[in-house]
């Protein structure tokens, strides 16, 4: 029934509604700088009207709920774009480190070092007897080998750094998954009353964005208000309140070397499956996996191929050459896995696949005589077979060492040299070679050369077995390797392949830069859209604060008026 008391009751409800509205404004202002916070508003509705004989009279106002301004479709797009931005940012950061290693514009670049090596061989061909020129060649070759090792080891260092990043990121991802599961539970419990748990939802969305920055994910909200999170390939990371306190982490970063992997791998623990860069294609984790297992591995493969090719090309020519004097002993530098297995069998010898059917000559000098023996070679010969064949040469003794290397000794008073190796077996076994090693990290100068530059083979033995110290034919042939097409299927030179490799890396970085710029701009645009809907504007909140303050003051004034009316009525009765 309308009356003075009804006026006071309506005013009381109005006061409560104004306080609710001011409370929400206060909450908005307090969180104006909180990342991911969505603006809230108190939703008001009229209370059920009161019937009287004169009709329905209003019964005031009430706060029905506190609503937040969000666009879930926009949040989904923002999550996906966050993965892209984080992916290209992390990828670009690591590729830039690699670009510094592949700097071929400097005088200390690998290409310059390779050019210096073959120029030094050219210098030796002009003065093959000079010890100073030989020492300069040895130093130049050592510098090139060290440059190879430095570049390759720096790449491996980047891989190790990325392993550390991945380990920390996986731990962070697991923690986020547990936080999301915990927030799911809180939201479910809080929304039993039918009202939205706005602050929990904002925090959960922030956690989803954090997870998206680590890896590309998909997520959806079920009818209970919980979100379920999966990798882009459908591997479940969060399912309602999983992972809980007693559940294992959804992800692991662990050793899987037995499965053919060289590094620790990201593993989805529920299925025990490895998730590599082809499966995780977004976020910083996806970028790091791609750079570590794809980009760097390709670069290392190229560096190893380049080093291996230079080593063998030089050694093949050097092994058939002669130094300043004949030898009394020589030991091969390459180990066979088995002395009895075919030299060209899989993984038996680093350069076993280079051995072809052919032969090599051994000249033995003893008592003023020169005797040439030709050793026939088949790719299927074993190390034992080669040693036995050399043992048949008068004045020489050959054996297989405990390390499965070939050792040759001349009888007392005898010396020997090699010539005309058409089988490549001497280079494959590391006999009379210039370089040792077979990869970018293992390339080095043969220890014999390092100890005695006189053993550098600048010349070759003549058809009559004569050793001429002034002969330069081997040095000339090795110097000509600089311009030979030895790389990429014998189509380009060493330096041309290096330029192509560096250019390819530059193109990759340029593409990543463009993609990062696009992703950043798109993310910024989406964030602006989100802020226009969900962000807090202090100017707007100030207007609302004044509005609600005036509403509160008016309601209070109505209570005062009602009280005065009531006092007047009481006075009349008295």
C-alpha cells in the first residue's frame, strides 16, 4: 500500500543500489591498470510492483547482478594471435643470434678463411721448399679449422640455451594449466548462485593468454563455466579441474634419446607422445623447438657437409702427394668400427662411402733402389685386407692398431711414399693426409703436419719414383679447389654455397620479421578492440561516479522528506 513508509522503503532500496553502483565504479577504478581486467557494471532492475485499488505502484529498484563487458569471440582471436606474436618474437630473437654467427661480410668470416686457405696453397706452389711458407699455410689452415669449430660450437651453444628456455617454459606451462584448473573449480563453485564470477573469469582469461604465449592452444567453455584447453593438435592440457593436486603434469621435458632424438623433447604425459616443432607451431615453445630442431640442425648439417667436403677434397689430393722427404712410418687418423667389415659398410668409416674400385702406388726406397708396388682396392675390402696387401710389399710392415687405424712402418734403412691413389682409400683412412676430422666441430690439422711442416705434400712422386723437393703439382691442384664445383651436388664452389646459405638465413629472418610485424599489428588492433569494449576509462567512470553520487544524495533526500512527513503526521495526532 503506497504511503510514507513505502516512500522510505523505496528510498532505502535506492540507497543500496547507488552504493552497489559506486562500489563497482570503485572496483573499476582500482583495476584500471590491471592486465586483462574487464570493466564491470551493476545491473539494476525494478522491484516487483505493489498492487492497490488505485493500480500498481512501483516498489523501487534492486541490483540483480554485476556484469562484465567481454566479447568471447574476440578473446578467442586474441588468444590465437598472442601465440603468433610470441612465436615470431622468440624465433626472431634466436635467428638473429644465428645471423651473427653466419656473418660472411667480415674479414674473419668463414668464406674469407676458406679463401685464405687456398691462397696459402697457391703461395706454397710458388715456393714449395720454403719452411716459412709451409708454416704460414699450417697456421692459415688452423685458423680456418678453428673458425669452423667456433661457428659450429656457437650453434650448439644456442641449442643448449634453447634447451634451458624450453625446460623453464614447460614448467611454466604446467603451472598455468594447474592454475586454470583451480580457477575452473572456483568459478563453478561461485556461479552456483547463478551470478558470474567476474574476477575469477578475468584471471582465467589472463592465464589462457599466458599459456597461448607459450604454445598455440584451443579452448572452449562448457555448460558448467569451466574451460577445457587443448593443444592445436587436440592433446588435452586442462579438462575442468584436471590437472589437480594429485594429477601428473600434462607436459614434460625429458630425455627421449632412445627414440632417435638428439635432445630432450616436449612430451604429452597422458599419451607419452613427443610433440615436436611440427605439432607445436605457435608460442615461444613452438618457436624454440623449430629453431633448435629444424633451423639449427639444418645449419649444422650444412656446416658439417662443408667441412667434410673440404677435408676430403684436400686430403684426397694430399694423400697421393709427397713432402720434402720420404716417410719411415705413418698412422691413419680415421678409425674403423670393425677391422674385418667392409670399409664402405654403413657407419664403419667416416669416409668409407668415398672409397671406389681403384688402386694406389707405394714407392719403397732402400739401398739406393726405388721399387713401386701397386695395391688394388675394392670398396668391400676391410681394414685387415688393406693391411695384408701392404704387408706384401718388400720393406714395409702394416698392421691394424688397437684403435682400428692403419699403421705402416718401413724396415730399417728403408723409406716410402704414396702416389696415384684412384681408390680414395688413403684419404678415407687418414694416411698421409693434411686434415683430420670429418665434421665442423672435429676438423683439425693432422698431428703429423702440425709437428712437421715438411710433411706437407706440395709435390708428387715422378713416374720413375723420384722425389723432387721443388715439385708443386699437388699444391697447385689443391689451390685450384677454391674454384671447383664441389658443393650442392657439384654445382657450386665452397664460397658460393656459403653465400647461398647466408642469403637463405637472411631470407628466413626477413620473413620472420615481416610475420612478427604483422602479428604485432594484428594483436595491437585486437587489444584496442578489447579495450574499447572491456577496458576501463577513468573519464567515463568519473561521470558514472558523479551520477551515482547524485542518485545516492537524492535517495537520502527522499528519506529526509519522508521523515519530515512522518514527524508532521505524528505532531497532528498529538
